[in-house]
């Protein structure tokens, strides 16, 4: 039986796989990376819009970026 933290990680990995699938679909609709980037950011604001102020949403996004940058900075052999 998995622990709560293992289940949380499994749930996250399922959501991550779906997000990567969505990005692949978006690439087939628009070759412009800027359009895809902006649409993904809009989705984040839509996810929280009736619960949090826009500034708070931006801080959440920045916090996630601060966590992800070191991971992606290690290079492809480590990821």
C-alpha cells in the first residue's frame, strides 16, 4: 500500500503527463511558442481566479519557477 506522499507524487506525475500531452496538442495548433506560453499562463490564472488575487497567483507561479529552474539547470543527463 502506498503512503499519502507516494499517492500525492503519483497524482502529480499523472497531472504532469497530461500537461505534457496538452502542450503537444497545442504545438499542433500553433507554431508560435509565445502563444502557447501565454495560454498556459492564462490557464494558471483561470485555475485560481475566484479564490486568489492576481498578485497572489503570480507569486505562486514565481515560487514554482524558483523550484523548477535548478532542476532544469542541471542539464539533460540529470533529468
